[in-house]
């Protein structure tokens, strides 16, 4: 998977680099790599590896193993390696035991070791050759010292101590440093390292700089012109190191442009700038990172630009040319930064890798500090060394890793998180508003469009070439807008209006239907209005009007667990009757379900319904299929269709008074009996009345001959259920639930409990989204589904204090047990509150909602005069 | 008709996600600049940034709200390989005086070894759960066993998808008939074509998620995926943003017909497929009733899709992100002077220079093959005439000059039936 088949030839003046993305396996984990100046060889060093590989077009070829000798010395355990950029034969390694070794590949013997410097006490973290001097080598060690070697001599030429000059200072003190050239100072202060400590009230304390003959002074004693030249040096948040102990050096790098300058980075977050001729003190020092600074790199072209990387996951670019190091860019990576390398020929690009967690190599454009421009994901363990293959070629990157591989990455094969990043965000709001965020270039011009031709990230067709010359278009930014829907056109306001205005219970069915139809019509929802009208016609046709006027027990009936008993008032019945009826009814339900499975339109009518009571008269009426889709007509013999019929004769005996309800006209009364008595619900061959059907009533087609026949509402129940399902599937669960509640038992039995529960839950969720808490609670109350009706039974306990004695009230209501006074007195009008009572949780006083609101508009104190500052929110 | 309200988001890099809360009064945005911002809607309808804080050390890909029953809780996920859960702190503070609210990190989910590309809270009825997916192809499902303690999340399931994941969507259905289900999309762009949408279903028997279905027809990288709000439907609707917009319906096959114990089988139909964006589609989002789908693509446009009662999906509106109205002709890149000149007047009438107005396409007298004649079909009267769904193609055939001047605002859906 690592092998990506692309090849690049880069013209570099006379020479040309060719190659492909490739890797080779090493014997051991690598700690560092370095490239020869010919860009054709790379050296890999680690604790137990030190080899030179030739970089060929297709592969790495091992060229030389520098680990020779029978027993490997600790001197060969390399923490770092560097290849001289002037001399192809000269290498230097930093050993973990503190030894610095140089290697001369020109030696004729197998052992190429040249010189050994054993001056550091601890691991040497970094070695660095001078970019133009052949003999100058610099090392930085864990022991806190940097040493400069002249390879013509046996010992180091000079030692630089990373010991912080502010050692021993207390936190919060500010070190004032001036970095101006000495000649601007008058004779008395003609020293480079003038420094003064503040606060001036305390005697100035100095670190090792006292060795210099700059005399410490208090700031107050300085002339104003000099003060303006001073800059404060802030202390590391970790506080100063104990005096005398040096901070470990993590990196040393010679400046590419300034012959005498090098930078060093420290574990305490500091960066120092040195002049190699002045080992006594650093030129300047500043805190660059929070925590260790693991690496730094000078910009190959921009004189004075230094990139530093730290454990704080940041890469910072400093402009060192100004009199105070200025942070010009800050890149935020996702893990600690172990290595940073500027990309050749790309002024703003740099590559980083991490020493923990993250195995990838990233290339960043420092002007876009959040998203890496490219990412190499080949390594399976921490990447320890990265190097651009040629100082003038931006395409080839080499890397070594703890996973024991050496890789060559081609920039064009890198994955580009920028391209993968989603440039748009889109979200539908509650009322139909749309929030839309899009990359500005996409929405700004038509040219932002890219025709689709396969995936645009596909390397063959659409991969955007990472062209180093490509001008940076500036930081990518997004435009955020909310498209607000205007009321009416598809806004959800109809839902809120409907929910609030629908009547679901408490009135006769006909009135409910009429009311809801009117609401729907007023909101321009004609189909819904029509549906309500149809329901009214079906269930309360004029002939049924008086009977259905008893229908207001829809909610009541269900809440007391007794199915619809239209023709009887519960109180008129014998106590046992209700339960008996219920029992029977449930039997009827079971049966009706089975019947409905057989045929959705099983119905026979009989005009002369009085005599056919009991269902023993065969009916032979033809009826058009209600769906209107099929032309089939059914001829049903009830006795054959329902062989279990006699079983259901019994329930009728539970209604001895049936014929004594005298006032209602025969037809309606009968029908209503049908609706109530269990055996009718099974769509059996009872006669029923059907109101004259309006010819505009398009959903069902009924032969003219049947116009004045009477159909029982149950005839339609299958159709109505289908309709409810239709509304639910269309996303209008409001209609489904509203009809379900209004019709109650008339349809409930035909819809399985699970579906009803699903509808209720969905509708309640919607109502709550719109904060229609009252409607939601009403729906919960009216629902017959146990899972739903328990929704408002939870967390209904309120713990209140008596407003007089401040003690918790018992569950006895609004009279306090202790002071025997009514606790629900309004603090404003001193009357007992009935209805909404609002009280302060702080002082327990309260009263009528309106009164308290009004009071608190004018005063912030409790109306009871207790002095509490009540808050109404 | 829409009015565009532009918001100065002040994110320092791309915004990758916007998300409304449960009640639609708050909005969260997240960006590559590693921050999340929370916006609150004022009485006047303006959006005010009430919080902005650095959430991650990499690009923040997604931000999502938990159900308010669990508090004001957000989850975010990032390129930095983590997902995080945030809670708004109530109480007096200096922040509050400045009109800012304070959000604290409750937990960081660090199980992924690669970029976490999506995070979604499970439907409320499942409790406080969230799912993440990552570029290494693993979907992780976490649960906070104690809903009062947002700092304890346990990793319940790890589902391997084999492909780099880009997006996930929970099936929102609360029906007992529907097992918890999650759809996963992949943006893997390797040439070997594999199905990029997988659907996993929870089995009560094994207490594990198992693959229920794979949408074999989706082989191009998928950038977003969204189940429609269920609202009592017996089936599920799934929108997929890939090289085009696709809408699938998944009808559960009755359990008794399938072998017991195994995952539910679905009858899957593709009910719509639109390439009108003519480019990569990045986002899909459903309205709350699951009847209108909004999609956005590389063309910088938002398109709205709606089905009529015959399940025939049509484009019902196009919104351009920069505030310019889109009519049929601008699709071809033609300038439209007559319509363009109308716009300033309309804007003046709105008293808002930053507002643009959007029109649904004008309803011309229905003409066979004309672009918008299909709107007539959204009204009930059958019979339904099958027509090409590709509105762009249709309009290309009719670059009728007169229609350009007909720019009277139109509500394409005179009724709200089933919206």
C-alpha cells in the first residue's frame, strides 16, 4: 500500500531528481537521518543502526554499514546524525552516551570513524555542521551545554552554557534586556548586556552575567531614552530552574545567512541566540513555547526567520531581525512537534513530525495555521527524522521512523486534508429555516463550480497538483447565512397553529370534526379540512346526529378504561355492567382483527335493520369496493363469513335496556347500538345506516343504488386506518394522532398498539420541539397507549416550603401542618390562589402569576416584605 | 420564499458544520480554526454569538446537540483524533454579564487513532448515547450510564466498517418495532469500487451491532448521510450525499418472514437520484417532518427536494449561498438582466441591505417538458404524468426569454399537506 506509482523528475539547474514514493525496511528503528549534498545518498542512524543508502529511482540500496567492529560500542548508539553540506565524506553523529563522533568516508579502512569528542556528560541531542565552514561542528546536549568543535583540533573551541541567566530570580520579576549595538550607549553603560531587574525597590539580582562588567542599575536610574530601548524578558511559566543547573539543550542550528549566529532550544521553553565568538553570554533569549522546545529550523531564504516546535503542539515562526523576537506565524498541530524543516522553494511551507502518538508527517502552509497542506501517512510508528532530499527541490521528502523503515515521499502523492475537508455545513431548522455555511470561493462566483467527473480527489482525473508556485489565495473562510423562511411558504407555522387550535376532546364528535375542518381550512390546508369533513360524514351523518351527540365521552371513556358506550351513560348502568361490557368488547376486538385480515371491505348492508338484529338474516347486498381500485364486488354470506357468530350473541344480553331508550329515532339508535355492541365492530352482516353520500365525496365510489342505504361507520374503519397511515407516512403525524384521539375507539382497535405508540411518541416529540407543552400534555393525557400516558406521571412531585414558617410542607395540600395557615396566599392581593401559583424558591413567597409579574416589574424585592430579592425568569 | 440573513461568523478558517438545537433557537458552528461557536436567536431574529472557544487542536469536523433533556450539551469531533462533550454552565459569571455563556469540557473520547469524522447523539429514547466514526473505518458507540454525569462515558461497541468513514446517522425512529440502527458513509476514494453506505442494526439477542444492509449502488465517496425524521412511518428514508443526491427508502421486511434472530432485512428502493448540483454533493439535511430534503454541493447552491403523494421527488427550490437569486437560466451561466434588476427593489422593500430574497421558480402555465410544470403535480388530482426529474435538462430545452421577466414570487406548495 505504501508503493504509489508516480514518478517525478525535477529539473534543478543541471541535475535532475527522479524517483517515486518508496520505502525500505531497516534492521532497527531509526533515530535520525541526513542527506548527502548530492541528494543521492541518505544516512540513517539509530541505537543499533548506522547505514548509508543510495537513493535510486525504484528503491533504496544499502551502500555502507558504518557499524563495524566485533562488539558495538555505545559510541555507535546514535541520537542524531548530520552529513556535511560542503563535504560529501564528512559525517558527524551524536551518541546517547554523550560522545560526538565524526566520520570520514574517504578513509580507506573499513572503519570510517575519524574523531571522538567525549566532552558532554549526558546524551548529545543534536549535532550541526556550519553551513559554509568545513571544520566547524556544533553540539547540544542534555547536560545543558553546547560545544563548538574545530575538527582540526582535538578539543572543543568553546562551550556555551544553556544555564538561564535569570537563574535564581523569583517568578513575576521582569528582566529588562537591551539588544541594541553597544555604540548607541554612552560610555557609562557601554556594554551589550545591560540588564536591570525590577521591581526596583528590591536590590537588583543578577545571574552569571555579573561576570560581565556591565554595572547593574535600577530602572529608575536610567535615562528615558534608554528605557525605550529596553525590552522585558518574560519568565517561563515553569519558573526559573534552580541556580547552577543548566537546562537541557534540545536543538542547535547554525543560521544559514548569519555566519556567526546559531540558535539553541531548551526544555524550559526558551530559545537562545548565540554569537559563536561570544561563549560568555547569549545574544538574546526569549520564551518561545510552553514546555520543551524540541526543534528549530532557520528559513533557507528569509534571513532571520526561525521556526520552532514544541511539546505544546505548536510551531511558531519568529522574525529575529526585529529588536524583539516577533512571532509572525503560529501553526497548531495535533501532537508535540519533534522535528520541523522548511520546505525548499516554498517560502511558507514547512514539514513537521511528532515524537508521540502521531506517526504522520505534515506539511503546513504557515499562513493557514489550522489545516495541513499535505500529509504523509506511510509510517506505522513515530517518525524520528525528516529531511528534504535536495535544498532546492520541494518534491522529495525522506523520513526515518521507529517502525524501522526509511521512506521517500513524493509530495504529489501526499494526502491533502484540505481537499478532504468538507467545505459546507447545512442544517434544517425547526420552522423550515436553513443554516448554510459554505466556503466563500464556492458561493462567490459561478467559477467556483467544478463539474463532476469522478471523484475530484481521484489522483487520475481530479487531483489538484500541489504546485509550489501556486499563489496562496489567502486563508480559506466560510460565509454563514440563515435562509429564513417566510410564513406561509412551507414554513412550519401551520403545524403550531394547527396544534394549538385543534379541538381533540370535550365536545361531540361532529363538533370536533367541524371545528378541526374549519381550522384546517383557515390555514389553507384543504385536504386536511376535507378529511375532517369526511370523518364527520362517516361517523356522524345527519341520521346519526342525535346519537353521536352523546359522543363526548371519547376522552372520558378511554380514561376510565371503558370502551365507547355511546348509548349509555355510565352512571345509568349497573356497577358491574361496565366491566362486563369491556370484557365482551375485548373479545370483539380480537375477532374484528381477524376478520379484517380477510377482507378490507367486508360489508353487507340491510336496509331493514330492525328485524335483522342478531345477524341471522342473510344479507345479499352488493357493494363497490371502497378502495375504488378494483371492480370486484363482494357477495358475502355472513354465516359463512363468520362461522363463530353465535359466540357473540351473548354480549347483547348485557344490554337489556337497549330498546327502552326511546327518544332517539329508530335508525340512528340502531346504528349507535351497532357501534357500541361488540359484535358489530367485527364488520359483520348487520344492517346499518349510511347517510346520503355527497357526490363530491370522491374518495369512495358508491353505486347510486346505495345512496340512501345506511352503512355502519365500521364499514369505513379500514379505510380510515389506511388514511391515518397515509398521513403518517406523508410526515403529517399530527393528523394521524389528532384523528386517532378524536375518533377514539372507533378506529383504535384497527391499528396495532405499537404503531399508535409510535405515532403518539413522534407527535409529542414534535410538539415539544415547538415548545407546545400544553398541547403535548393534552395529547399525553388523551392517549390510550400505556407507554405514552405514563410520560406525564414521572417527576410530578414538588417540594414546597410554607411561606409563613418556612418549613417543608407535608403532602396535605396547601395548609401548613405547623402553623395551620393556608400557604397559597397571594403575597400581593392576599387572596388564596387558585390556578397558576408562582413562588420564589428563595423566600417561599408567591402568588398569582399575573400579580407577581406585575409586582416584580416595579420592584425587585419580595412583595411579602421579607426583604428577599426575588427573581422572576 | 426565503430571506437570507448573513451572519458574520468570524471563524478563521472553513466552517465545516452548522447545527440547530432541538428547539431551533440555538445554532452551533465549528471550523478548522479549532473553535466552536454557539449562536442564540434574539427576539428580533438576529443571531448572536454567545460563546466561542477552542475545542480541539485540529480541524473540528462536526458539532451536534444532545436532546435538551440532558442539558445544554454539545459534542464535537476533530482531526486531532478526539471527540469531546461540552456542557454549558449556568450561573452567574463575568461571562454572563458580557452576554457570553460558559462551556466546559465534560469528556474527551480518545479511542480513535485517526481523525474522528463524525459524531452524533443517539435518539433520546435510547438514553444518553453517542456514536463517532473515524477515518480508520471504526464506528464507536459510547454511553453515559448516568445521564447526570457527563464526564463518564463507556465505550459500548466498536464496529469495523473496513472503509474510511466520513459520516454517520442514527435512525431516529422511536418505534419499538424498529431496532436501533445506524447508517455509515465512507469517503474512501480508492479506485476499487465498494459499496460506500453500510447499515448496522442492534440485535437484542446478541447485544451487538451487526451489518443489516449495504447499499450496493453507492460506490462513489459519500460525504453526508441522513435518516429522515421518522414521525410514525413504518419505513425509513435515507438521504445520501455522494456525487449526486440520492434518497432511499428502507422498508423492514416483516420479521416472521425472515429467519429469526438475524438482523432485519429491508426492502430497499432508491426513490430519487439527482445530479442537478452537477458536482460533488457535500451535505444533506431533512426538515423536521422528513418531507423536504435540502442538499448543498460544490456549486455553492442549496437545493430543496420534496415528494408528492405518489413519492415522486422534485426540486422545489434553489438557494444560492451568496445571496443572489437563482433562476433556471443562471444555471447555464447566463446573466439575467431583467431578473437581476428586480432584486434591488425587493431588497429595498425589506429594508435590509444584507438580505437577499429567494424565489421559488415561477409557476408558468404548465407546458409539457417545461421546467416547473411539474409543480402542478404536487397537488392531488391524478393521474400523474411521469416526467423527467432532471429540472435542469428540462429548462435547457426551454430558455424562454419571456419567462425571465416573470419573476413573481411563488409558493410552489400552495398547500402544506404533509409538509
